[in-house]
């Protein structure tokens, strides 16, 4: 239900054409105009071709910080807003713009829960070729990601966290815009991204949000400066809506961790929940986890936050919370206790290095597309092959000999392998001199 203040003066409805022209010419919308646009989109009064023209005008002419904040709030109020005030504990969510091999959500949710933070996490689909968090969790037999808002609230109160499918009752105006943005090439618009993400995340009932803005060849944000601008836009709008907000800009010019797939990534997440796993993932989990507990007020200083996160990873309490959440959502927790129960591929073969040298660059998007071809992404029937993917990924700066594996490919279908190999082979560039590996965390924006 929408809850809005009564306007102080009578609003004269402008024509849709005049609104498009106003934004096309770089002028700012008023709050009443943005509210009218959202209402007209929801009611179906604004024709789709004019909605598309409006999105394109916003894409080229941009929006001010105030306009973006108003747009975000109006989209948030276009549907249900979950009330979690009956839960006493701090409620903090985490959002990532989507990355290849990024399984941090699987670790951070239970880690925050173990630290005394409630995590209301609803997930949508990110880039088409990136395996999303819900697809990874579907590798656990019985796990259900779809739940009603009431079920979501009940689980948060009972267990302390949930990773669920995005509810269609939350921010419906955004879904209309998002579908049209996909068709009109306006996905990269910073105010539209900001409004889209925050309208849904804040409608979940979160009091604060930790954002991981990824940039690079494995992200839809290719430009570092644009990623920094998005981080600033999100934190600024979050604060204007009285929510605690912090963002990290992180590198996505190579896959995160050692694996890409579904079951392979779940197994790596279990390793991380035991305080083990690859160093880059441990670093990112540590830094994002510290931000969550500090934002929640659970830890005051940087040192205290670090100790809190490390303790819950090493003492097994985060792993237990993961099992609690999986069990609450119908999943078989024996797979968490015994990861060897997850399906394995019939074939495993190496991707040999064509020559001696150092890994100079990796195209993360190519690896993601190859893994998707193998079957890790949903096919036309909505099925996923949970066994396939890649593991033991050699990272930038690693020295390799000719014939040494750049990664191991897990596959079931020979015909799919041949197509995927083209992407895998083209993903790597070797050089005679060792490059300087890029920093994982580029900037913190608070």
C-alpha cells in the first residue's frame, strides 16, 4: 500500500510528451512529476513507447541527486514495504552488482546472522550469463527460494536471515522499467540503477545496506570512474532516505575465487564458512563482513569488526547459521555436512596453457559465458546442470609452464564442451613478464 503525504497544492497533470521533452532538454523533474510518471506507468496510462523514450532521455540527460532520491522513494512506495520493526536486532542487507564466481552472499548472510544481525536478502537476476545466487542455492536438494512476504518476515524473526526470490509485490514500478531498460539499452544509466536497486532493497525492511559495486570485463560496468560514481550515487540516496549505507568498489577483471558454477561454488562457500578457501574470496568476505557489523552497530572499531568476523568464521557459528537458513527453506543440510554428496561431472579436463609465461589478463565474462554453455545457466526448460563449471582457476600474475592447466573444466556433454572451449581459450592472455595484479578493493565510499 502506498503511503504518501497529501500534496500542498493542486497538481496540473502535464502531457507525457512534455515530460519527455523536459528531460531531453536537461531540466529537472519535480516530486509531483516523478510521482505522476510512476502512477501512470503502474496504471498503464503512459504508453510503452513513451516510457521507452523517457528512459532514453534519462539515460542521456541524467538525473540530479535529488531527482534520483525522489525516483527511488516513489518506486519503493509503488508496492508493499515490509515492516520489520517488530524484530529488535539490527537489519542489514548486502547487494552486489553481480560478478563471475562471486559467492560472497552465501557466506556473508550466515556470517552476519552469527554476529547478531538480521539479513533480509531478496535476490533478482543480474547479468544474463552470470550464475546468480538463487541458481547456486538450487544445487542444494529441496532448497526453496520462493516465499510469501509473511513467510519471509516469519523466517527473519525465527532464524535471523533469508535468501529469497525477489517478491513481485515489492517495487512493481521498477520491474516494469527494468524489463523496458533491457530492451532499450538503458541498463547502464546510473540514476536508473540506483533507483532500481535501492527501491527494492529498502522495501525489504533493511535499516542499512552494504553495496559491492563491481567494475571490469566481468561486470556490466566496464569503466572504473562510472563504478565510483554509482557507489557515490547509491550511498548518497541511501542516506537521504535515512538508511545507513556504505559501498565498496571492487575489481571484476578476473573471476572471484577458484570456481565458477553452481555446486562447485556452493562447495567453495562451505570452505569459506570454515575459515578456509581462496585468498581473494577471504579478503572480500572479511572486508564486506566488517562493513556489515560496523553498520549494524555490533562492532565499533575496525579492529573489533575484524575480530568479530574472523571469530564467527573460525568457530563454526557462521556455518551453523547457514545450515539453519538452508533447513528453514527446505534444503537438505546433509549436503552442507558432506559436500561430496553434491553431483560431480562425468568428465574433467584441463585447459592447457599454450605457452610458458605469466597470466597477464583474464576475461571473466568469457569464462562465465563458457560455463553457461556447459549448462550452469538455466536452459529453455529452466533446468540447470549443477555438476558443470570450472575450478582451480589460475589468477592474474600466476606463472605457468606450457601445457600446465589454466583451469579444470567439469562437463557432461562433449558437444557443449567444444563450444565452451572457444570462450575459455580466448579468456586468457599470457605474457613473458609478470604483471602487477590489480587491487581487489579499489575504493570505499561511505
